[in-house]
């Protein structure tokens, strides 16, 4: 832990990337591949020894010539794996983190883009691309594209729950990683080991499937690969922990220097720490790229060695020392700010309004009408701004057509207030959920005459529950990725989602 004098030094220099760390990763990978090849040779030799009990069929792997042969096989294999892991690195990491580009028409995305660009210009950062992750969790990350540029991502939950100052502190933290150069090492480590962390569970499932199908060889190979991937994950976690813990502290200090506002980052970290939505569904192996630890469930003798982030409480204490604010004063101020923020939630009325005019009424503003009609009453649909996202609403019946991408953003945000009717509908859906799910399992279906058509492609939409957890019946078009909500259903779904997160 740094002293107060160290924390207040006027000039903070971020550690520059050292080439020996990259070579160390290559050496670690070579050692692991060599061990894997050696174990594979032992297994093959043991099988041959059982069939042909000749001494040299098993003992050759322990000779100097055998070890040299194994290393000779492992070295080109390591070099090939090293080369292949860097091909399409940016795209593979974006897919693994479920990233989507910023929507130019979304005001939350516009705010994030503006903050990133402001911080990039102020700090002299290299080229930066900005993305969001459509999850209710609170997290942010940065990684290198290995071509001189960087990528910054923020979850939709963080965009909705953090103020502009707090979000600016989070972005400054990620830019601190980028300017340090150390994020290149962590990016390479995640590409070599962490990006395949989810394959372990798939291998284990394949092993059980092979066993159930009486395919013993498949099960054995799958279990061996599962064990190899576990070794990769463990080595990656220990390596990343050694590289990342001090990096997080340094990035916090860099953010405080860039913004001259350590309290905003401390508030953001406290919100991130206490948010019940967690870190989102970012893979565990990519945790070193994130602002918070996604490995909270780690246990076992290596748990402390595998944690990639220092405790958030320690990081907040360090930032408070920079701001010369006591923890008691910070807790009091944070409580007041959180209470004020909650009072600002649900401050606007829903833009989906039912008009008393004729169902054939045209759109009010030029360009506001959607080239489609309501699937339930045939009135014109209008594009409206719903919590920063664009939805097509019907003024006659109150229904709305929402894209899947916009829906994920809306469920993370808390601008629109709810009426008593909408709260009662949410209560009814929650109370009758089990009954509705039993009815759905029994095979009840809506008659073809009652199904509606997609306003975009005119195909029949599928009727069903929004998901198993929320038994709210909606209509979906799988071709256009659109969901139709009848009157008050979108708001009821928001109420149910907020209760689940809180």
C-alpha cells in the first residue's frame, strides 16, 4: 500500500511496456506446451508398453534425446499458436465480450463518445474505438488491437447508473491503461490463455456426452483437453494477477491526475462494487482487461494468487488520500449523492401516448412516421425517443415496436416513470408467472387468426413469453429482431427488471 506522500506526488509516471514481459509470456507458453507434449507422449508410450512390454517403448521419454525431441516439437507448435492467436485479435475480443458499436442516435452513447474523445484529446492518447456491452452489470474495459490503437468498452448498466463525472473517471482509468503500454502485455496474455476460458465447460459437457453415448475415447480426449484448458486458465490467472494488480492502482492514480477529480472515480468504484447486477457476462478469462474483478466466486488454495484486481475498498482509500477526504466524510457524501440520484430516477413521462384522434391520423413531424402500420389496429406508427433509444409507437392503441438492441438498452435505464396501471400489470405478471409457465409447457398456442404480422417484413410474428423468468407474452419477429409490446407491457417489463436487479 502506498503512503500518503507517494499518493500526492505531483507527477505520476505510468510504467511503460517492457519487451521482456512479452518474451516471458512466450517462455511460459513454451513451457506449458512442452509439458503437454511430454504428457501426451507418456500416455502414448504407456499404451504401447501395455501392448508391447518392451522397456524402451516407455522409458525413451525420460532420456535426453527424448526430451530434446519433445522440445523440438513444442517450439514450432508454440510459435504457430503464438502467431495464430494474434490474427484477428480485435474482432475475437469484441465477440468474446459481446460488444456492439455506439448508436449515433442514442443520447447515452453520444455522451460516452464525447467523453472518450475529450479524454483522448486531453491526454494525447492513440486512436481509440468505443463500444458498449448490452448488459445490466456495471463494468468497463480496455484492450489493444495490437496495431497501435486501442478499444474502450462500457456496459449499458454503467452508462445508465453513472453520472457524467463518474463515467469520465471510469474512462480516464481505462485511458490510463492505454497510455501505460502495459495493456499490450495483458491483451496478449488474454489472447493466449483467457479468451478460451469458456471452452473448458464445453469440453466437460462433451466428456459427459461422450460417456453417455458409450464413446470412451471421445470422453477421455475431452477430459484431457479440459484439464489442459484448466492449466491454461490457471496459468493465465496467476500471470495476469501478477501483471494487473499494480496496473489497476496505477490506472486509478492516472485517472485522478487526468480529471483532477479522484472523488468521482471513488464514487464510481463504490457504485460498481455494490451494484447487485454484478459485472455482466464478460468471460472470466478476460477479467484483467476490466475495471473490476469478475472472479468473485474464486475459491481454493490458488484463489488469492488468481485475483486480478486489488480490493475495491483499498482503491477507494487510495483515491480518498489523494483528495484529502476522510472515509467517514466520503460515506456521508456518497449516501447523499446516491439518495439524490434515486430521486432523479423515473423523472420523465412515457413518450408512448394514446391519442384520442383518428387511427388514420398522419405523423405530426416530417420524417417522424415509420413506413409501417400498427399490427393490431392498423394506425400509423411514429418513431419516438424512449430513454435515448428509438422505438416505433402507436398513438391509437399504445403498443410499440422495439428492436432487440434498443430493448436491452431500455431495460438498463431508469428515466420513464410508471403509472399505477403499469405497476398493477407488473404485479399480475409476477404473481401469475408460475401458472403462465405451466400453461406454456402444456402446449397452449395462440390460434393463427390471433397472431399478428411484423410491421417491417409482414411475416407472422411468434407469440410467447419474453423469457422464462418474466412470463409476459409478447410478439417476436426472429427475422427482423423486433419485439411488439401491447399497451403498458414495455413499462411492466422494466418494472420487473428493476426489481430483479435491486
